[in-house]
C-alpha cells in the first residue's frame, strides 16, 4: 500500500513541494509563495427561497496546497455534494469566492467556466463515467480533445502504464473490470495536468481490495506526479489515504483530522451523526 510517502518526488507539475508553507507570508524580499491549488472564501449556497430555503453551505473557508490529498467527509445531507459542485465550478455559490490556481472562477462566464473545467479540473466519479464507444486511450485523451488541446498520446500511454493498463489501451471500457475502469478514469483525470482532481466516492462501486488499489493510485498521483486531490467519501478507510480529512456538518466545516486513521475518522463521524444538523462545532 502506498500511503503517504516522503515528498522527495518528481514533481512534473513544476510546483513548490507541499509543506513549504504555501499560505504563510513570505519573508521580505523572498519569492511569494505559490497560490493554493484551490481556495474557497465565504462560500454559501442555498436551495429554494424564504422560510423553506435549505442552506447547504454556510460560509466555507478553505485553502488546499498543491500536491495535497484531502478527504471531505460528513453525514448525509451535510453539504458534501454541494461543496464538490461549487468547488469544481459545476455550480455557482450564492456568495463567496472559489479560486483555482489563484484565479477567481466564480466571476467567469458559463463558456469560460466550461473551458476551464475541461483543462484545469479532473474528475473521478463513483460510476467511472467512461464513454463505452471509445477505446481506453481515447477515453483518457477525451479531456484534451474537448478542451481543444493537442492530444498527447505519449502522455496517455505513460499514464495508462502508471495505472497498470498499458496493455489495454485499445480495448473498450466494457471489456474491463470495474477497478480497471476506475484506473482509466484516474488516467483521464490526470491527462491535462489539472490544478485539482475531484474524486466523488471513487471507491463506492468497488470491492475492498480493488478500492485499495484505486486509492493507492490516487495517493501515487499526489506523491509522484504532484497532483492535488480532493475526495468526497463516506468511507473512513478511504479517508485514511488522505493527508487530511475535513468534516462537514449542516453546511459548515466543523472539524478536521491531519493524517487520519480509519478509527479516528470513524469516531468523528459517529460524533457528527449524533449531533443535531446545524448545531455549532
Ligand atoms: P451530502 O452530499 O452531504 O448528502 P448535499 O450537498 O447533497 O449533501 O445536500 C445538502 C443539503 O442541501 C441537504 O439538506 C439537501 O437536502 C439539500 N439539497 C441538495 N440539493 C438540493 C436541491 N437541488 N434542491 C433542494 N435542496 C437540495
């Protein structure tokens, strides 16, 4: 298992190593620290209006360093999906800002946002979401194709090698197991060297052993490629592959655990589930 490794890694993104205090103030005359991969400031999102409005996010403040792996957890209805949608530019907050690589994406037109999502955000979904009519390699290249970028076949091949599917490039998704399909989805999410990879319950449809393999690959994407991964999960074991677990309850970030163990995460989840929705931390 490839859980958190030391961070002396090849950083193909060319970014400063994680742990170099990306948010702290630089000493006078020093090069300013790199912007966080993603930053949320005062992000609010409600559904409906008036007395029946549901406040799904109540002011989320968060900055995630490049090359970090974060798990977002919380009871059902705590706002995880809304968080993911707003952070990934799939939905617009009612208030607050989302900054991707230092750029405020909340102000962008729908067109620009769509373009930005294609090139600067990677997605891994529970249901894999591969296109059945395309080959594995074409699926991996799809984000570049949609973004109008040059399709980098050698990078696609390298990523497929990395996820252990070098021999399967010309197969169709239907000829692969669920775990293999999710590996293709990980390669696809990395092809454009995105600022952030969002993974939504990436192991929800997999058995335990296959789930571990997929989590290992996400971990390696962070440790070896310098990717930034944000994973929504309800599984404490999955969360233990992350550097940090964040806990949502009633639309607010109420807790966090650095280097979370499965047991510690499970204990926090029990405590949160017992707490009335909307109660303060
Ligand atoms: P989670 O992913 O943690 O289950 P969600 O972000 O889906 O939480 O939901 C947060 C809150 O917002 C819940 O109370 C949910 O019922 C509500 N909600 C989510 N989507 C909608 C919607 N489209 N319309 C109305 N309420 C919604």
